[in-house]
């Protein structure tokens, strides 16, 4: 049995369901971080594959939730309830850190006591749809922002203060965007949201068109609940589908990847914006900056990104890493929902 310190620097909450292909790489990357004083909490919502047995090879706390009880907010609240660190780091099970100092970079902005939430950069890998690469580049720029003016964030790679979670637990009724809802609440209380471009992860998405449609549809349903004045009309669907498809084709041509993505680009953008349109029913004026963050194309400006020598030193070599196999820590039943 592995015994972790009672008050680690941070607790890492990982939500998972049937993630046997990915969770091992994430946990391996966590073991190689420069920040060692951590606890890892895995919230599993009824996996039927080897997810739990793979996770059990690492020093984790295991929290279970029945699939029928799952919501994004509820699973996060269970994980946060089990956490003991001053800062709670939230990561999807299908992400993995690029650098050994990912956690260090994600925690740095908390030196400012006014910062409530930090979220980090996301990039795709070789199976990521080309259009999603463009979305990552738009949503997660190369330059950090210590005090952004809107509540956009993403819980695939984020961290919050545990003390503030105690005051503002996640909304368990939302179909998605519980992260944005939480950020909106704390910003209204005068706290700040920071973005760290240095805290980079790879987010692995390989969704079917139907799953892309469903993801954007449920997020639109949540968005209209969080921000009732938001709207998305049929004209929005048409113009954003066309403009984003053209933008993607432009960048694909410059990346010499146009022909291999000739069909996947319009299919992805069609599912993205048709799902969004289907998720919206309100017809009220739009005044927020958030719509531009979510939906507008990357634009035609090109930026080149190459690794510096210092970044190469920070890289995690997943191909060569061999990790120990400790026993898991089981959370008491008072904190756990059994299947």
C-alpha cells in the first residue's frame, strides 16, 4: 500500500470511461513531472475495459461513479471531494503532458492570490482531425495571458483552488461546459482566470462524425443555459461553416495537407456547426466575446512553431519511460460511488 502525504502540493483529478488506450500514458507522464508532491485521483464511471486495472498500477485514489449517475460536474465534484491538495489539477484521461514541467507551469500563476483558475495549452497528435488542429491553435494560442477578460477555459487541462471549489462546486445538471460555468462564477466574485501556454498537453481526439455532432450539440445546450443571451441562427451555421472550411483549406494548403484532408475538413465543420445549431433554440441578441472564441475561424495569418533547445530538454520521452508498479489507494466508501 502506497501512503501519500496528507497535504500534497496539488491533487490531480482524472475523469475516465473506457480509456485503456490512453490513461497509461497520462499516468506515466505524471510520474515524470518536476513537481513530485502530488496525489492522483481517478474518477471512473463504469469502465468495462482495462482502464481501472491499468490505473491501478500507479499510486492513485480510485473513486467510482455509476454510469447512470454520471455528469461532467458530478464526477468532478466527487474527485474534488476526495482531493486534499491546495490546488486541484483537472485532466482528461485522453491527454498527456508534453513537458516534464507541465505541472510546474500550470501551478505558477497561483502565486497571484487573485487567480482562481489556470488552464493550459492543448495540441493534437497525428490522428487528430485537421480542423481540430485549427481549433486548438485558435483556442490555445502560443502566448500566455495572466488575466484574461472572458471565462473561456477547458477542463481537459486546468487547475483550480480547492478552497474556491468548496464555495462553488461544479454544476451537476449541465450537459457540458461546467468549466466555463465555474469560471464565470468566480470571475463575478472578482477572481482572475489565467492561461498558460507553457503548460502544454496533447489532447487525443479521434471521433466519428456522429460523436463530433453530439459533442458540439450538448455543449451548445449547456452554453445557452450558462449564457441565456447567446444565440446561434441558421445564418450563423451557414456563414461559420463556410468561413471555417475556407480557412482550414487555406492552412491545409500551406501545410501541404490539403488533398489528404479534402473531405475530412468539411465533414468536421459540418458536424461542429450543425450540432451547435441543433443545440440552440434561443433567438436573443449576442453581446459576449465568447462566441468568437468558440466558433470563429483561425484566420489567414500564419505562425511557425519550432522547439527551442530548452523545450527539447523539457520533453517527456514516452517511448523510453518504464514506470514502477505500485498499489492503488482506494477512497473510503463515504467518498466513493460504487457501480
